[in-house]
C-alpha cells in the first residue's frame, strides 16, 4: 500500500469522528442580542469607538463600490435573511480581489469584490452574509476583545489610536485604514477561534434554511474556493496549502468543517424544507450583479494567476456561458501566453461576440484577433462595431487609426 494511500486513510479515520463529535446543531443557535443593540459597558464602548472610526474612514474611502443596483441587491438579500435585524447592519462592498468578508462588533460588514467574483448564486452570497452575521449575533468580537489583554492594556491601545488616518483616496486597501488606527487590536479581533467559526457556520445555516435558501450552498462555496486554489497551485507547479493569503482572510475550512456543513445542511433540508433542497437563485444573482459583473472578472484576470482565472471562469460557466465570461477567458489565455493560447484566446473572443448583446470589449478583442489571423476586413468590421458601442473609449483614437478612419 502506498504512503499516499495510507496517509489518506489515516486522515479520513482521524477527521470523520471529530467532525460528527464537534458539530453544532444549527437550531440551537439563537441571538445573544436584540434589535437596536448598543455597547453595554466601558470596555465594549471603547471597542466600538475604534470600529466606528474605522467605519467612518471606510465609508469615505474610494475603495467602496458605490453602485446603487448592487447595493440594493445585497441589502435585499440581507433583509430576506435577517428581517428587522437587517437595519442594524451596514454592508460595505470594497475593491479587493481576495475572497473575504469581515464582521465588526458595531454592525459594519465588509465584503470584498473578490468574494463576489467567486459566488455562483444568491444562496452562496446569503451563506457568506449569514455566517458573518452569526459572528455579530453571538457577540464573538466582544469575547475576543475581553480575552486578548488586560483592561489596562486595552485602554492604553485605545489611547494610541488618536492618530487615525483621515481615510480615503490615498489608501490601496481597507487594511491600511485599520493599520492607521491600530492594527494590533483591530486585526486580531477578526481572528475568531475554531468554536466561534463553528457557531457562525451553524447560525448562518439556520438563517439560510429559515429564508428558504439551499443550505448545501454553504459548503459548495468553500469547495469552489479550494478547487480554484488547487488549480492555481498546479498551474504554478506548486503544492497546494490550505491557508489564506493574508492575516485577515477567512481561512478555507478543513475537511471536518466542510463535513459538518454538509451534515447540518442535510438535517435542515429534511427538517425545514421538506427535502426540497431550497432555492439557489442563479438568475436573481446574475441580475443582481449585472452592473458590476464584468469589473469583478477583470479584477481577477488582471491578477495574472492564469490557473486560478481559467478555473474560476469555467466554474462560473456551469450556470451558462455569457459574453463577458468568454471575453475574460480569452483575456486569461492572452495573459498566460503559452503555446496555443493565442488560438484559444481567438476562439473565446469569437464565442463572446455571438451573443445578442455582447460586451463592447469583445468586439475589440475579436477584431484584433481577426486582423492578426489575416482576416482584415472582418477585423475592421468588428473594431468599427466596438467604436459604435464605445465612441469615448480610452483607446478609441488608436482603434480609428487601425481601421483607417
């Protein structure tokens, strides 16, 4: 028997009973706070003061995606999940390509664009939002705060926070805003314990089922992320490691955690949804992010991690190919530049322009690919169509020069 097989069998034996023994029944998770909750004592008010300052900086930062349609859509999903309690949350969608979401004790939730780029349906978005809300309802930040240092040390840290950045245009990441206030205290509060993560998982699953979303999508979104990271590692000839890219990232789950999510989803499906599986909401998801969908894909492709980008795009296409998926698949091949990628990119661009309303950039890419292949007339026609759709594009002058206008 090979070492790999022995190790796999041993890991399975070790993880399986642990997953069942530590699983928290979702229906046992109840909120520890009521609507309109405010900080209770001096220590907690000091913690809120720091996060209120951070929220003010983030709210005024150019990192926030200010798209009314997207904001309304995410707010609607929060409303379905939380009902009247949704009023206690402020969700900020910030430009950051990493898969991450964070929950602050004062009701501020931060969702990265990199997370939205990897979501396939509304139930998966609800799963992430519900998990983060679980941290808030179970008061995990307060517990972390009180377990970190003595009261004297905490108050001295608060006193050092007076030099906070005024926030906004100069910051490349919201972590920078947190660092300007006090990274040691703010960033560490987000590093929840294993038991906190288990509670948030269970609470989020309960919220999903009560809103009639498909509870199995909670485990699915994690499986998608792990598959993408494995593809990225393989493309770079690296060994996959189950860890996050930054101290603030939500850690990919162990196999035992994913097993817990699946088992609990089975229970909730049978108990609350009559075995129907719940709704996934693929169409509502795609409609909800339509105004920013292309920018989410562009952000990922521009990272130039071809293994991750190509895997991600093909994974998203499980719900049906679109013009922008084909276009950015072509862009990923173009950036990779391996042998044969030029032809793969050209085919992807050709597929992108076959839709009833292709994105304008698809015509540009297809046009130049046609010219390169020797089909000058077809290429010029495609570029002319691009100019009709985007007359004020940054490269409009160069495009006109190319086609002789």
